[in-house]
């Protein structure tokens, strides 16, 4: 079996590459295209067609996205293209070459006012990113009707720069000791990226076996935490002072961040069988440990990270 993973240089794409290790996998990148990843601009239909024509994959996973708020604000056209146009073009490419498609979407398609959200609940995104993810879902569905769309909440796991996840950015703030206010209203469900990638692999396997799953699936951890609560957990676990961290409501009062998008995920285990859960309390320490100092590991920060 052959798989193409678009967006394989990113947080989720790297784990998805590992999860598809039993297949012959080709991963793509854009600005970070070090070998063995292949450089592909996912906003170019020709570039996608060339790659898919050469590899002739059985399955395609789309982990391309632009989720950095600084880019949404500074370069909205680029962010829209990376989220919407790329999704449509990859879906058209997958459909054209007869591959099964798993497309990654987000819990931000919901407004967060009435959790938990089943996959068939009506989306109502509050911000541009959520609207783009929803437009992408519609485009994928139109171009590739049998694609599986997997909505995920905020992810954490091994990172290459502190701002790659909220959790590691919070760890940096806890470790830095400078006064900081963190939202204590909006509830997030940080999900380990390897767990999400494993679900993605199982979903692809089910699609390849012709299992009918419904077009949208949800996966999420069950433990809800605000950013402030995450900071307190980090401080307690590493015996660090937390007096400089104050509880605030900035995300909630902004009006464009959903308060609680808890995804109802009952359908997936029912369709795929039991999924091993990674518990946040056990999994978060190794993810944040290297980032508790202001400098972080030698790799440092990605220049354009928000
Ligand atoms: N991270 C989360 O908390 C989270 C939560 C829910 C849903 N999601 C969704 O999951 C997916 C993956 O997210 P992620 O966290 O892994 O994002 P990420 O770390 O920012 O990675 C994004 C990937 O997309 C690639 N990319 C961006 N623009 C591209 C373009 N024009 N052409 C080709 N590739 C392009 C990037 O390539 P280069 O880096 O090489 O440029 C990178 O491989 C996205 O759809 C995101 O919306 C993420």
C-alpha cells in the first residue's frame, strides 16, 4: 500500500508519517522540505497532480493547514489558500487518482456554546480560521464525496519550537517567571498528536477496506483544561512557582474564540473498535520539559511562529 501525507513537516504530519510506517509513505513539505520530504506547493493543482501521478497512492492524508493567528492577520490570503484552496486541490487530486482521502479539520468549526458536539451538529465558526476550515470541509466533500473528514481539538506532543503548541508556549511562560495572564474560561481538550495520528491511520484502514463511516468523524481527549489550569499543572508537576501566572478571560472576551468545543467522539470507537487513550496527566511532562527554560532546546524558535 502507498500513502501520500501532505503537510508532513508539521506537528501532526510528522506523527502521521510514523503512524503510516507500515505503508510506503511519501511525505510533503512546503517551506521545511528537508529530505526525505518532497517539496510541494499544495495551492498548485499541477504540483499535486505531478506527485500523485508519480506515486499513485492508495490513500492520501491532508495535514496541510495554516493555524498561526499571526499569519491569519498579516497574510489572510495566504492563510485562506493554505486552508481552503489546498484542501480542495488535494481532494480533487485524490479523487482523480482513485485514492482514499483523510482530511484533517478542526473543532473551531463550532461556536463552543453548546458542547458536546456530535459530527452532525450544525457548525457556526466564530473566527476566520474556523470559517476557512468549514469552507475546506465543504470543498473536500464536493470534490471527493467518499473522503473522511477528521475534526480534532488542540494537539500537543513533541515539538520543534516552543510556539508549535499552546502547551509548550504555556510551559515557556511558566518557566520564564515573568508576569503573565492566561485565560481561565475557554476550555480546551489537549490531545496527544500520536493518538490523533493513530486514529487517522485507523480511519484510513477502514476506508481502504470499504467501511462506510459517514463523512465527518470526531476525535478528542476527554480532559478539559483552560490555559491557566494547564499552567498550574505544569508548575505543580515541575515544582515551579506559579505566582506570576494570573487567571484571566482574554480569549473568552475576544468573542472570536469558542468557549468549549468538546467533541463527542462516541462514533469512532463504535466503527473502528477501541482506541487507546493517552492521559494528559501522564503524557504532558515529557512534551513540556525541554521548554521550561526561556531559551528552550538548541533548535530555538521558528522565526515566523506566533
Ligand atoms: N495543531 C493543532 O492544535 C490542530 C488542532 C486541530 C486541527 N488541526 C489541523 O491539523 C492540520 C495539521 O495541523 P498542524 O498542527 O500539523 O499544522 P502545522 O504544524 O502548522 O503544519 C502545517 C503543514 O502544512 C504545510 N503547508 C502550509 N502551507 C502549505 C502550502 N501552501 N503548500 C504545502 N504545504 C503547506 C506546512 O509545510 P511547511 O511547514 O514545510 O511550510 C506543514 O507541513 C491542519 O489542518 C490544522 O488546521 C491542528
